[in-house]
């Protein structure tokens, strides 16, 4: 009898130890894992480009310094906008966790507005340089690689911002309609934070280090 009771207890314990398909404390949301893998791979791409730019910049003693006070101020405003958009996307994730769908959509839309403003200011900066004669492999100050490196780095980042705006728009619409959940909002927030972080490297490297000193 004791043996049967012991065997029954062991059998019950074994069944209790088997994961029954519920929430596992070690589980990772597949969408979140996928986004982290994308961020790592994209970070490698940006790192390679930034290292190449830094090498070209340091190895060129007459690297152009075209950014005057107005350009630095413009880039500073762009930086402030992106930092602010990081706050609004955090608020969106918080509202999503609380299942406040309309509020989440509004915060995501505010983040999208920040991304659009960033693109507009960046395009204005591009047009100013193009009007001064800066193209991919030619500019008025020499060092032909200046234009190619500047447009490649900032253009790739601006493309990410634009994709992020569209991405957030889809999530905002879908979450408000009940098609997406809080995990989708959080995953989109991860992407947006990555875009903001990349700019924190580009702003000093591309703008501040090439600011006109005289």
C-alpha cells in the first residue's frame, strides 16, 4: 500500500514537472526575438559603415567642415525630436500594457509625427548641401568621398526612420482595431529605440566633428 502511494506521488510530481503549454518563465516571445535578431544584424551593418567613415575621416587631413551654426542647430533639433519620440513610444508601450487602445494609438501617432519632422529637417539639410555642389563623389571642398559617406550614412538612417514611421502606423491602426496586442507595440518600440540610438552615434561623428571652426 505504501509502495502504491509512493508511486502515485512520484507520478503526480512527474506530471506537475511537465510543461503543459502555459506561460513558461523562460519563454521568449517569437516576435520579440526576431526583432532582437534583426537589430543585432542591422547594428553590425551600421557599425561597419561607421568604422569605414571614421577611418576615411581620420585619414583625410583636409576633410571638409561644411556645417555652420545653422546646420548644427538643425541637427540638434533633429536630435531633440528623436529623443522626444523615444519618450512617446515608451508611453505607447505603457498604454498598450494597460490595454488602452485609443491612447496607445495616439502616442504612436505622436511618435510618427516626430519621425516625419526628422525626415523633413534632414531632407532640408540634404538640399542645402546639394545646392552648394555636394554630390556623391564631388564637392567644392575636395575629398570626393565626403559626399558619398555623408549621403550613405544619413540616407540609410533616414530610410530606417521612414520605414519606422510606416511600421508604427500599421501597428497603431492594427492595435486600435484589436488586430495586434501589446507585444506588437513593444516590438515596434524596440525598432524605434534602435533607430534613435544609431542617430546618437551619427550626430557627433558626422555633424559635430565636421563643424566649421572658423
